[in-house]
C-alpha cells in the first residue's frame, strides 16, 4: 500500500513539474545553456545563436541568456567587443578562452558584475583544475575542462559536475542532426514545486542540494547562516555576499515589509516566504529576477491556482 501511495505521489509530482515547464513558468537552465553555448563558440558553431534567436526576438530570455546570445553573435563575428552583461559565468568562461587562445577581447560588464572580484592573471590558463578551485569559484575550473582539460576531479563541486556532464552530453550529441538538447532549470523547478506544496499543506519540505538553494532554504529556516558559511563559501562572491544579504533582506522585510535587494535569488526567496506567510511584501527592484527567472512574477501570480494541483 505504501509503495503504491508513493508511486501515486511521484506521478502527481511529475505532472506538476511537467505543467510548470509546459506552461512556461520555469526558465531554461542557464548553467547548462552557458556550457553548451561556450562549447559551440569554441567549435565555431552557430547552434546556440540559432536556438536562442527566436526567444531573444520575443524577449523571452533571462538577462544572462540574453547576454549569452549577444556575446555569441559578437564572438562568432570576430568583434573585439563582447558584452557579457551581469553574468560572471559568461565573463569568466570567455575571458579564460581569450587568454588561452591568446586573442584580445574587450569585455563589457554590467550591473553588480563590475564590482565582483575576478582573476587578473592570464597565467591561470596553465593551472590544474584543483588549483583553479582555490579561486573560490568553480567557474575557471569549468572553463579549463570545457576547453579540453581531460582531468576529472573526484567528488567535484556541484557546478563542476554539471560541466563534466555537459561535456559528455555535447560529445555524444555533436554528430546528431538535432545536436545537443536544451534543459529547463531543475533548481528553480525544485524550489517552485516545494513552494506550491507548502502553500497547499502549510508545511515547507525541501532538501537543499547545492549553493543556489541557499537563499530559498535560508528564507524558510531550513539552514542557518553558520551552516551556509561552512558548506558554501562561494556564496560570498555572487551578485552580493548572499550569506550577509539574506540576513539583511530578512531583517528589512520583517521590519518594514520591503525587499530592496538587487540579488535575484534573494528577492525570489523573500517574496516566496512572504507569499507563503500570507503577508504583503514590496519589491523595490522587481527587475532583478530577470537574471535567471523572468517568469517569476507570473509564477507567483498563478501560485494559488497551481498550488491546488500540488501533491500533498
């Protein structure tokens, strides 16, 4: 009986996830797309541009994927000027490539990326992946692997594991007529499902899997600031120091009912918490969510209806 019940619940959850994706509530996985797009550029392939162009024209891309599209067009055209927007992943990948290929590129940064710490030594292209991980981000190690380093670190950080998987998928699919496949953001999907189930049941059940879950889990009291510092040191080097920004955002929201952060994951987490509590929250920078989840406002608006379809 219990096995059958668990099977029914999994079926209902699968249906809910399919609905969220099918109805356009979940964005493309920008981490996956960045890696595929970067490998396309290194191969001189136009697949990423062709795939993203219709979405770009309809303004259906998040800011980071829009930057990927624009950067890909310019890179393939041989332009010396490459706009990377606010995407640290895109900037680090392409800067690493320019250093390794010994080509001059002028990278145009936007928003908080202008103030974030970045490697300045082009000599890092000769470092091992283990040494690159000492830079407090896995993005340079990912860039090395994407550019041909065959080393595979045992038990790699989450995003480096994503890179290894992406390379394997790209290699398997590069001779296929359809090429590599797109993915939707599993991190956002998992958080969305947990939020909808919580709206229905009144109980938040969520298992944190990686650093990008921290803001959501912290908002709902599923992880402490101290645990975040211990587990995810890289959180201090994003759009904000997410460890401190979450504390500030939660305090500000509690005190005056406002979330004024510019960090997309902080904004999303605090808004979902207050909708769960049934309390109003003013968002000072609603455009912040465009970085990775431009569908977020519609998801929040549709959440009560979607929650009725959520499994208990």
